[in-house]
């Protein structure tokens, strides 16, 4: 082990000298007996580029090695005592590698030069005088060693190996494990593991002139050094590494040296009682590879969440959280602890707090921190440590009192963020174990009626009341056709063997009731539903915070359905199927006025002919869809038999008293039948989001080729999406000042208007220009419109 913990690779020996690669350069160090302080090593190259497989010449005066100084690996030769190196090959292949030296003084190498495939590498002899050399007649091989045994020249070959070393293909047992050949005869055909680095090694005593065949293999689980006689018998194991592979072994004909976990080891002989010993190395000069350097933050943004004012965002960069103002302000640190990674920031409404996921305790937990203020910092609260699993997605309700969490094990969790002990805003009805929901969220009928929970949000005086618990074994009654309340035919979900809606606290002693918890910062975790087909995603709260929607995985590679659940108020815990799971439905959102649910769906099957071969494909298949949540809310795209009223009036939510307040009223009966596609061209859409006034925005991506040759600028093949926006779906009232301007665009409908703008890539859509302010983007880049 080196004194300053450098990572050492590709060792080779000659006499009392050791060469190796470190910091992308070639080094030489004197060998000292075990127990003595090592002498200082010196550099042979200063290329500061990828380097590998150095081999001393038989006289020890030169080192042949592989260098990527010319982008492709080529064979170079450098003097040990110092001086410029010489390039010996100009093959231009991607896998040239030095294997050793022949007894005649030529370099042995392998390369796929002039071959149709990169894995057709042949063995070559490379003279040191710069002449071309020649190809050896052994066919495709990946390693070669040549030695004189008993007066005869023998060739050791390795073929049938993968393009990378065994440490990258752990536990692989296929047909590319490698085949070892000695002058045309295969050795150890039934070994059952990778074979690498075949070597000729002479032992002090033994048959066949003391010659043995050494190699690396992982047929016993971990790569170690083995040897056998030239006839394949007397297999021996010489090392016992049980954590890291032995790699890149080489030999001077008597000793074997190799690397393991960045350290160099040597086996002095291959006798049965020989044991490896570690080589201590002392490098000179500064460790330039470990020098700190500036990292562009813009290239490492992991996530962001914008506050309600639009003036600043919580941004995670390389596992740390910062408060970044969008214009004219400093970047302040919220969470930056060495060794701790935070991610998925989420602003909690207008509370001046931000929630994020942290691994400070090893397992994922949620921390709630206050934004930086001039009055001083407050310590963050850590909630639900160790009970969330691996958090995949995090979203807050509009009031910042509750978090919806999607876990990698398929659970959809609700985390209560209220700081007052005993306060809870969710009470899910309990069910008997026989009435637990399946993966679709429905509960089988047991014949009993369920009791409604009390809605503690109706208490205007601020008294904290505990919701009533539903009777065990309760089931949902049939849905009335004219009811505006959610039906209980779809029940709340939970895991098998525990009551639905049971709460899991960070404290193991917590019984699951928020009122029983005395720790205000512990948080109450409630499991809403669990999927057996993968994690849920695309979580979104309704504007009033009473409903939650998500994309639920179905059976198959990409099938998904849209579900929604009531999480507060009367009927809390009811899970409703919006779509039937026959297609890939994703990205559901509520409109800001609370009257519609919109989502993206890949359900278009209109084939397009290939212009070259006439084959059919489906490049166009996605489109936004809209669902009126109440049957009394007309679809903005439907044609009415009696015509659309001039002043509205058909929609109950269009009354002045309650229009646009964000209150969500769901009528479950016939909900899947009210799914209506947007009258837009089928394409590739993403990032569906609601905007003020009940409108929607999304990104439309161009249909482009896999090679990028369809773009106008071949040097910039990045596809740029276009930003589309729609206005409120409420039927438009007549404008007395408006005049007829001709036909309406086919992409609009009564009460709707749409527009499309180009997006500058990573930045959000540009802001609207005013007479005193030009149109700019939020990222501050010079992408004015």
C-alpha cells in the first residue's frame, strides 16, 4: 500500500524494479525486502492520459506500454532511465494492447487492426526499430505468451473472452468465459469460470523443467491466482482474496505480480506453500488526481421547487440544497452536510418551509426546514426515518400540511406535517383482512355499510377533534347515479395483514394514531395503496387538497392507469379508477378551478408508413385527455344538440358564487366514460401542468431520428420541445367588442384557445413581454423572444 493511498494498477517486474500505472502515467520504483521502507518512485511518462499494460523488455532497459495519447490505443516504447517515448504502431483500432515480449526481443500485442469486428483481435509481433512487424497465425485471440520449454518454443493463447475483464462480468457463466490453449491443446476445459492473464512461470522444483501455467480465474466465486502443469493437471490456488478480484497479473518468468483493490501484490514462487505479500510503494510529487476543482453547478442540478411568489427556488446540486433567487440575490445554503445526500425538494405552500428527502440516518427520511431568513436559522425537523423505503417521488398539498410519497416498493404514503401533537387531517376507514383492496384499489363486497368519518376541517373555531373510526369490516354501498359524492365501491387500500389506512410512525412504539403520538416531530405515515407491479408515479393534489391522483402501474411492461383518492373530508380513503389500465396513462393533474382532471395517454394506434421500405410504425401515439369530474360539467369539446348557450349557465360550477374557487366535486358514476381527448395533433407530449384560470400547459417534442440527422444543425442534435398552452375550459362568454376574423383553427374548440412557442431547452417558457420589459426566461439566459 502506498503511503499516500494512490490507486496503483498494471504492475510488472524485472529484477529489482517494479513498473506500474498511477495518475494516468507510468512509474518505476525499486523493490525492497519486506519490512523495509520503500524508496521513492519516479515517473517515466508525463502524458496525463489513459495508460495500461506496461512490460519490461528482457534486458530491462525499455518498457513497452499501451497509451491513449492519440485517442486510440497504440503501442509505445519508453526508456527506463529517462527520455522521450516512441510510438511504434498506427493501427487505429480500439483494443490494441501489449501482452509481453517474445524470446527474440519483439513486443507481443493483440489488436483488431483490419478486422471487420472489434472482437476479432489477432496477435502481432511488433519490432522495436519501427518496422511494421507481422500478424501471427493463431487466429482471433485475446492474450498470448511465448516461452522456450525443454528446448522447444511454446505458445500460450487465450481466446473466447468478453471485451472487458472478469471483474466487470462477475458471476457470468456463459460461453465467453475464455478458453486456454497451449500450442494447440486446450487446457482446463471444465473449469467453469473466467480465465484471464495466462503466464509462463518457472518454479524452483517440479516436473517439466519446473514450468507451470499461471492465470487468473473466478470459478470459485472471486478472482484469484491459480496455476497448473502444462498438461492441465495439478491445479493450485495461490491467493485467497474474498472481497475484491485479483486483476492484471503479469510475470517476469519467476514471480507473479498483480493488483487487488488498488494495491500491488506479489507471489514470489508457485510452490504449494507460497503466499502473496503486499508491495509498499512511495510516490513522489503532488496527487493531482485528488486535487479539488470547481464543478459547474448548472450541470449537476438534481431537482428544484419554485415558491409561490416565483422569485426563488429550492435547488439541489450534487446532494446539497440551496435557496436560489431568480434575479438579483445570493444563493444561500439550506442543507449541506458532508456525507449526507438530500434530494426531491418540495415547497410547502406559503408556510416558508421546504421538505426534502435525506439519508442522514442511512435510510430515507423527510426533513422539513425553514427557508433562510435574516432573523436566524431554525433547526430542521426529521420525520418518518426508516419507514418510507426508497422514496421515488414527493409532492405537497397546496396548504403544505401533508406530503404524498411514492416508494420504490409500490407503496403510496401520506405524511402528516402538522407540528401540533394530536392533530390529524386524515382518517381512513378500517376494513377486515378479508376486505383488503387488491392492486386495482377495489374492495370486495361484504354486505355491511360503512360509516362516514367526521371532517375536522369544518371546525371553524380551531378545536382539534379526532375523526371517528369506521367500524371494522365496513364496505362501500352502491353508487347512486345522481350522487355528486364519491362512491365507496372503490375502497381505501392497505397492505395485507393490517388495517387499511393504518399509520406507521417513525417511533416503533407508536400504535398508529396521530393522537397517541406525543412527539410533534415524529410525523404520521399512512399507507394509501400498494402496487405489486412497480412504484406509482406522477402524484398530484387537487387545488383544495382533498383529492390525490397518480399514475398506477398495471400488468405488462408499460400499461398504467389513472387513479384518484379522497384523503380528507367525508368519504376519506376512497380510491377511484379514472381509467381502466388498457393503455399507458400518465402525468395526471387537476385544473386550478377544480372542475377537470387532465392526463397524458399513449393510446393512439394510427400507423405511419416508412418512406424507404414501406414498413408500418407508431411514432405518433400520445395526446392530452380531459375528464370532467362532474357529469353536470359539460365537456368543452363536445357538440351540444341545442347549441352552446351564449352566456354559459349549463355548468353549476359556472355560477358567480362558486366559480373557480378550486373546490373539487367528483361524481364517480360514469367517470371513465367522460374521458375526452384534446383536439390536438397526436405526437410526443410531456410535462403537463395546470396554470391559473383553469388552463393547461405541456411540452410537445419533435419526432426525430435516432442518429440526429433530421435536425437543421447536425452539430446540435438535441431535440428542443415546443411549449403549448391552453386557456380555461369554461365556455367563453361573448365579447361585444370582438369581430369575426374568419375560420377558427382546427386545434381549438369553443371556449378554448391554444398557442405554441419554442422552448429554449432546459429553461421554462418565456414570460410575456410588456411595453416596459422584454420577454425573458426564468433561467436568466439570453433567450429573449
